[in-house]
């Protein structure tokens, strides 16, 4: 099976849904950010802080090129991955792209959780009450890229383990 690329804004559920989807479909889940961290021996926050966003994007594209050649994988991409270079075109050619959607309010509620906020460079230092405006602004800017996905899928209902299982089952049915 060609790769399945899960795209969408941070907090839309790429990792939560992707891990369960991979389990149900008996495929391997790869979080692109984790893949980059393993290659670099640094966290995404450290890469941003020490090398800058441009270098991170170069590393991200190199990692994307590598995982795009794999089979039997579900790949959770970073929220900005489709918006740089020819990444969206690359993913559409290499496999199936799925845009996970949910409301800006739901995304924000997920992002303000302490364990989520700390690992995301764009929001780590923002006050919680500024995150919704950022989410809305960036979604408006990125929707052009996200809308190029081959499939759009509502990832709102993943707030409990049982809901995540049901939602992954629905998505797996669309991908089979």
C-alpha cells in the first residue's frame, strides 16, 4: 500500500487518529516530526531555536522525500509541511493525502493542554488567550494548501479512546 499522509493544522488529531488508524489497518505509523528529531538528535523546538525555521523546513522536506518512498505507512505530517516548497505535490504523487479538519475552537482546546503547548514552537510562548486568533489566522492562510488533499475527513470526534477507535474505523473504510 502506498503511503497515507495525514495533513492539517496542529491539534487536528494527526497523531491521535494516525496511530489508531495504523493499528486498525495493520500499518506502521510515522510522525514526521519524530522522524526528523530522530535523524537530527534534537527536538523540533531545539531545531527551530538553534537553526531557524528555514533550516527546519529543509530538514522536513528531506524527511518527507524519504518517507514518501515507504510502503505500508501512515504518516502524520507537521501542520506546515504541505505549505512549503512542493511538499503537497510530492505527497499527492507519492500516496494518498487526507486533510483532517475540525473547528478552530476544538483545535485551540487541544493545543492549550500543557503537554501539547510546550512541544509546539509556534505557541509554546504564547498566552492561552492568543492561541485561537493564531489558529484562525493560520488556517485561513493554509487552507489553500490543505484543500489540495485527495480526501477531507472530519477529525472532531477523537476526544475519548472509544471515539478515536470509531473515527479511525470510518477513515480506514474510506481508505480501503
